[in-house]
């Protein structure tokens, strides 16, 4: 963002620079791994077992995310605080989910019932049975 | 990039005109809208905020008079019909929180103080800073535009709960509702940019020798507040986009008939809405910390205690949001969890209050105007704080929810934050901002004519709340329990107090502009304070210092034993 | 027992006094702390006004001996919080979570901007021919346990009966169940306490609490067929 | 004319990069709020797996787009590598490759959406499609933003000016890639 900053940033990089060239895993290799993972995540559902699908879909998404964050965004050689910062942001989302899902994800609870949502589920599922998938 | 304007003398003039920023004479724009100087941008925020405060105050005047004297022709407005009434209360709330408290406490103070107090020449991203103000100004214009469109301004309360806010057939403001939403979203973007700038500046650009724990409390508070804002506003921003699609293209994110859920918005809103309270509270507390230490010539009682309690408050504030929804249809079991967290947040806040009070012990207290504002903040905020316990306790909230007790409670927190603390800050840093002292006598008159009527407004409203008077009601005529004569006398008292409070602001405005010209010249450090901004010229030139200061000690070294002078500036070698 | 809130409003339900009790407890606790803090604050300001030749003391507040001035009140506040939480949750559980078996169930339907109260009628069953649907008037029999099934036809509303200390939002698409047991005969306000549009201030309703005979007479006076139309 | 403030680095992280980390942190909660809301509906509504919902999305198109973005991310990181070695022109070329990746992603998206809309799967079809278009739409707007920034930077970079910015835009681009890595299973695979 700045001329001075420029020079400085380069010093900043210098320190990492070594890391990058000496022992930083090669970008092409990381890329290869990512593509393999992508193929697995597509193949997963073909097996047709639900939990396998979940693992191949979301487990692998997390692995991919980790690879990109650590090796492409260089969090592996960045100051620790940044990783904590980003993880904290993610943590807040789990908090949000934990606080909200009892009301939004569930359709009935302690002395309340979400009729509209249940009707929607029934309507759509019956529809699905009556008219089987005929798209693309 | 546009070269920042170099202005030695004219800060005052910026001030004087900056509040009608929407002129279109290019020279004027170059000078007042296109500057990248953090002090100039702070002034822009300050005066835009004050301008919006006048609008918000006017709205309060209109609906208070209407409530006290139903059906009366309100001078300067006319008869208030239900739709207008809803728009007024909705936008009063929105403006006072998003267009007054936020820009003045975070943006204006943050922009002005962060570089000066940590001893650098500007924000790290001056152009980003300028952009953030321009987006903010745009958002303000968009919001006000909402009043002049077909159907009038949005009137679905500042919480904007769908389905009411989502469907024109329900809220009868087909254009007002989306415009309101767009304005708020723009405002969020402006403060995200600003916040990133603040946090990065404070993290990276401190003066040589200034360790993290040498930063003045107010800077810490503004940084923590910015981080709270960044971490909490995201879901609501996403929610705003979803609601906007509900309003404009008819999606059903919050529409139960289309598989959506109105409760989701409430959660998205309050997950932001509650931390937001602390986003504005913390900077106010920071200002008060600076002022009471300076005018009691005391070291802050436990600098680290204050920091850790504010960290704790900030973190806890993410775990309490649903106490706004106890009876709003969430699962009753969740209410118990949120009661615990909510009541527990009183611990760090109470602790912070104790620290501030303890700081006064053994001091040598000078009751200058800023000090009066600071003390009044503590007095009023204590009341606002303790009355919050009634509402955090789920059992009691069943009765109090959405009554005037709630309203009086949060005005006893927000008025100290957005009015008392802001006057405290302005009167305290005025000499630095404009190089001249404000008139003390006028200042004290203004103080008493603001603080006393403020209590006169909201103590009666507390009582009405105990009587079960609920909020956002156009007329009490239809509710026998609420239209008793003794209740009306309370409403009269509140409304008249409000008018007194509003009128007495003229004293401040006069004092402000009169002192620009006639106030006695302040010099660098009129209050004999320690923090770095007082070592720069008043007003500081562009770039703030000839050569940037170095920091040798913490900000609160007052009355150190063995020194004949009772203060010890941070940049003084020994 | 005559509570703070009763100075303003009668307590007309079985749990009204419990809720008033929580309010009283909190009032005592925070009243003590609030007054104490204000008195100390103002006292210190008076005691330590600037005096010529007297220099302020240098107290860091970081030593153990000084920290205790924060630590003691800190623990006391924590203790008070626990008291408040216990009291609040106990009442909350009784009012919102644990519903006693009903003698009668009424359906409360909110819409812009009116209330529809569906009484079960003589057979004491909802959704039968003799249901009595009335706009803006809820008819109750004193000392009888009621369940209400709360619904909304359009936007959020809130079903509030101040004399019962009862309040519950109505959510479109959901049915929320709650309870109350009137303890006083008379006619009182029902308020909508959730912003529901232009008419929010204009949807008042009344709750009429009658003796057993009075209520029976009212039911008899209603011919079912006519009332059923009102539901549709 | 840039302030000295910008050149200081008390944390040891260059100011620009630190700011980008904060940008990313605030973006995480924006997308996270949306995806958390989507996840609640997805888990609460089994019908989302059905034919008129996620069932109608085309996995292979989503997969292709994932591949495209991953590739563009590789180019972005190569650009950063070149910039660190002080080779501006090479960095600029890689930036334009990344730009190309983004463009291809958008084209594929456009075709995909055209096809779906022509099948009647418009944003108001049902809750799933509302989330589908909004989530992917916000993501696409980020792709466009990144492309614009890269186009602007490239000329400076080509002349070996402001090379540190290559890493900044790169980090942002990788983040946009990350979001898609999660959108892909959420919207396409979970049927």
C-alpha cells in the first residue's frame, strides 16, 4: 500500500523468502494433491453410502481448505496470531450455529411447533414421490 | 492519489462547514470531502454525526410531544398519524445508533485520536479512510432519502423483524423498507473499512518504544470495539442481503410460507445487535478513563484490570444475544442458557465501574466541564447498567419485555454513551482540535441543562414501564390501563424535560462556534495531560509532528512521587 | 403480599406474584449495589476535590493489597448474580416450560390488526361445531387452568396480558403453547407488544374474567353456527 | 505522499498483509453467517436432497468450476513466487492467468445458471434455490472484485512497482477459492 511499505514488505518477505525457497513444499505438488482430493470428493457419492459421501464431501473440503490456507496463503510461515485470528472468526460461526439451530433447524421444541416448516417438508417429499427426478 | 491538503490554521473552518458536506462546489469538495488527513476525516465524521443527531433529536421531539398530547398539532411537524409515528420511532433509533453513536464514538474519535495518541502521522490507509467516510455519507443520504419516497420511510422498528419488514403488503412502505436496508448495509461497509484501518494502525504503527500496554485505554477500547464489530456484523450483513432479496424479488428466506423462518432474522440481527452495544460502550468508557485520570491527577486504578475486563466483556457479549428474544418465540430452554450468560456479563462491567470509582480515591479532582461530563457518565451508566439485570433475568423479563422499562433502561446506557461521553470527548479534545479553549461557564450551564432534563425524561418512563406501558404505541387512548390521568402527567413531564434538553443544546452550539473565534488560545497541553496528542501543536498540522515522538512510559503517570510536576508526558525522556 | 408492580397493576394470575417476586429480589439487590456505588462515587468526588498544596496519591492498583478493593466486590457481585439467576430461572421454568394440565384450551389468533379468540364452547373441545370465536375479547372463568395455542396469520405479534404478567410473541407458521390461571374477576387490557405495522397501536383487546356461572351463561348465550363463521 | 505510519510494523507483519488478513477475517463471518443459515435449513429440510432442490444441480459443472478456481489459485501463488524473486513481468503474466481463470469460472457459471433458469429453477423456486443463487452470487461478486483488482495491479507489477501487492491480492484470491471449496459440497454434492 506504500512506497516505504514496499521496501519494508520486501524485508518482511526476505525472512519468509528463505522459508519459501528452502523448505516450503512445492506449489505444483500441493496443486496435484488438491486435484486428487477433488476427484475423490466427486467419486465419493457414486458409492452411494451416506456417511461415505459426508466424509468425502466435507472431510475432504476441510483438508483442501487446510492445504490452500497453509501452503498457498502461507499461514504455515505467517505469524501464529493470524491463524488464531482466522480460527476465532470460524469459532464465532459455530457459536452462532449452536445458538440458532435449536430454533431454526428443529421444527418442534418445548411448547412450540413449526407447522409451516413441517408442512413444507411433507409437501415437497410427497411431490418428490409422485414425480420422480426427470431433469438434466 | 489525491494529495492530502496541508492545513495549519483552518481546522476550525473545516469544522464550521463540514456538516453541510453535501455542497457541490468543486473547490469545497476538494478541500473538505477529498482530504485524506485523518483529522479532517474525523471532523467530517464528527459533524455528519452531529447533523444526524439533530435530525434524530427532532424526531424524538415530534413523537414525544405527540405521545404526551395525543392528536395535538405538533409545532414544526403537524398531526402525527400512525404511519408517520412508526417511521419516526424507527428512524430515531436507527439514526441515533448507526449514524450518531457509531460515527462519532468510533469513526470520529478513532480517526482523530489513534494516530495522535500512538504517535504517528496518519492512518495506515488514508485513501481507504476517505473512502470509508464517503460511503458513510452516502449511506446517510440514502437513509434520509427514504423519507421522500412513495409510501414514506420504513416504520417496522429498528430491529426490522420480518415478515413485517419483508413484504410491502404488511409494512406499506414498498420503497422505504429496502432503502432503509440499503442504507444500513452501506453503513456497515463503511465501518468495516474504517475498522480494518483502525485495528491495523494500532497494531502496526505505534511510536517507537510504545509497547501494547503503553497505549492509552481509549485506543484499546476503540480497537476492541472495531474487532467486535468486524466479528459480529458478518452474519447480519449476509442477513441483510437475504432480507433485501425477500423484499425485492420475493424469495422466502424469512417467509414461513416458503420454507423460511422469521426467527432466523432475529438471531442474525441480535448476534450483531448485542455486541453492537459494547461496540459503542467501550470507546465511551475509554474517553471517560482518559478524562478522569487527567482531572483527578491519578494513575488509572489497575490499567490491566480495565483491559482484561473489557476483553472479557467483549468476548461475553457474543454469548448473550438471545436475551433480546426471550419471549420472541425462541425455545424456552435456550432462554435459561442466555439468562446465565447475560447476568454474568454484569461481573466484568461492574468491575470496570469499580476501577473507575477507585481511580478517584486519593485524587486531586478538578471539576472542569469535561470532568463533569465524565462523572455524569458514570452516574448515569450505573443506573443503566443495574436496570439491565431486570431484563437479563428471564423471569422478570416476561413482564418487562418491550415495555418502557426496557426503553428507559437502554436510554440510560445509550444517552451516557452517545451524548454524555461525546460531550466529554469534544470538550476535552476541543483545545487540541481547534487550538482554543471552550468557555467553561457556558459549558457548565450546558452540562446541567442537559444532565438534569435527561433524568427528567427517563425516570418517568421507568415508572410508566413498571405500569406495563408497552413500546411503539401510537396512542394509549385504546388501552384503559394506560390512559389514566396520572400516567399522562408523567408523559407530560418527560416530554417537557426533553424539550428543555433539546433547546439547551443551542448553548453548546453557540459555545462551540463562538470559542472557535473568541476562545482563549490553548497552547499545546492546556490540561497538563500525559498522552502523546498533547505534545503536538494545537491544532496539529498535517503530519501531526515535525518529527514523530518516541514513547518512554505508560499514559497515566500522574503525581509520581519524587517529581515536582504532577504529570509525566509519555514522550519525556526523564 | 403486595408487590411493587401491584402499585400499578393488579396481579390476576397464579404466577403474577412469582414474577413480581423476581422483580422485587432484583430490585433489592441492584438497588443496594446501585445506591452504594453512586454514594461512594459522589462521596469520593466531594472528599478529594483539588486542595492547594495537596498532591494526588500515586496508586497503581496493581498490588495485591490494592487489588482486593476490586476482588471483594467482584466476588459479592458474582454471588448476587447466582441468586438472581436461580430465582429467574425457577419462575421462567414454571411460566414457560412446565405447563400444568389444562382445564380448558383456547386458541389465540393474531393478525393485522385484530385478535381472534376461539373458545371451545360447551363441550370444552376446540375445533368442534360449538366453538365460540370472538374478536378482541377473551372470555375466561376465574380459578381455571387455561392453555393457549398462539398463532399469527401474517406478521409477528405479541400476546400480552399485563395483569397476568404474561407475554409471548406470535410467530406466523408456528403454534406456541402456554398457560395461565386467572385469579381475579374483572375486565383487563390485552396488548400487542411486538411491532406489527401501522395498526400496532390500534389493536387493543380485553380479557373478561367471570365467575363460573357468569361464564356458563355467556357460553349458553352463544349460538354455535354463527360463531363458527367467525373462525373461517 | 504516503504516511510514515504505513511503513511501521510493530507486529512484524507488513501493514498491507495484516489488513488483508483482517479483510479475510470479516469475510469469513459474512459467508459463514450465510452458510450457517443454509446448513440449518439443509439439515432441517430433508427434501433439499430431492429432485426439485439440490438434486437438480449438475455436479460435474460444479466440479469443473472447482478445478478452474484451484488452477487459478496455483497461478496466483506462482505470481507471488515470481514477485518475491523480483520478477515483475513474470508475476504480471501469472496475474493475468489467474484473471483468465476467474473469467472462465464466471463463463461456466453463466452457462450453468442459464440452463437452470431455463429449467424453471429460478431464485424464487424454493428455499434451496434462494440460498443457491444468493451464496453463489455473493461468491461470484467476490471473483469479479478480485479480477478487477488484479487487472489494475498488473500494470504496476509489470514495471516492478508495488510487488508486495501481488501477495495481497493472491491471499484474497485464495480465500475466494476457499469459499468455493465449501460451496461445492454444500450446494452440489450433498444430495
